[in-house]
C-alpha cells in the first residue's frame, strides 16, 4: 500500500530503517479531506453541516472485528463508515474552477463481546438523498468502512487501521489483515498508521513469524445466508 495524499490520510514516508512493506504511513490529526487545504477544509466542513442522515436506515450490515495473537491489548477501538455523493459537486475555489464531491464520515459504535471480539452496524442508506446544492438530487453511497485500534489512544501510538470496501461489506467476505508486532504500541514514527497486508508473504521473511492479525467480517442481520463470492 503506497502512502499518497488521499481522502482520509495525509502521510509521510515510513523511515527506511523499519524495512517494512509499504503498508502504513504517518498521520496528522484530523486528516480527513482529500488534497486538504485550508480553503477546501473550510468549504467542505460548511457543506457537511447541511447533509442529512436517514433517521430510519434499513440497509444494515453487522461488522465483526476480531484480533488474534496481538502483542498487547487495545484500549482504544473506533469505527467509521464513509459516504460520497459522486453525482453532484460544489465549488471549492471559484476563481480556480475547483470543484469537489460531497463526502462525510460517520462513527460506527463498536461493542466488545465476551469472546473479545467487537461488533457494530453500518448502513448503506445512512444518508438522505436530496438537492443540497440546487442542481439535482445528490445520491449518496457508502464507499467503505474502517476501524482504528490503538494500545491506549495516546497520540504517538501506532494506529492499526484495517478497512472494508462497500463491495466487501455487501459480499460478507471476512478479510484478515496482518500486522508486524514490532510496531506495537508505537513505532519509530510518532502517530504511525499501519494499514496491514492481507498476504503475510508481503512481509520480510525474518518477521513473518512475528505477526498478528485483525479480521473484519460483515453479515446482513436480515439474511444470515449471505456467503462470500
């Protein structure tokens, strides 16, 4: 996974001394806007205040989060679901002709179960389609969901951040991510974000026996027969 300025994270390169695969990057707090600038953050933030959540969402999927062979506990566990309305846009910078699509991230409450796993619910129809900008109905879709696990939640700690695309959620296919234990509870880079690898072979041979995993699985509560494709 290559770290580039993207929708959720501003990043810097991982120091070569760690000799890890490109599966993580350093995060700055609150990095949530694509190609984030002061202007874009301000304009996007103003628009987000008008987006309406569906008071009665029905397209629900249960998310199950489980951790195996971790080097320690995770006292801070959070989840978010991300939504976009790609069919409409708003002006970010009129002089430069820059436009952007509506987007928003909603928290996903994760509850710890007796077996140590966590469960929460995401909704594909969490947002209300409406004519927010006076140029046609903005049609929302969930694009992805992610979780963030930290040893205690301290700023300098590693943020383990596996995710599922909307297709992976709909297919209800468990996805297992592998992480190097050497980054727990923190790495040489303060605020390092580890996104993990689904194939442990992407890690150097000498550390493959020193990995732990985080698995995300989805299930439609109204149809327990959904299976992976």
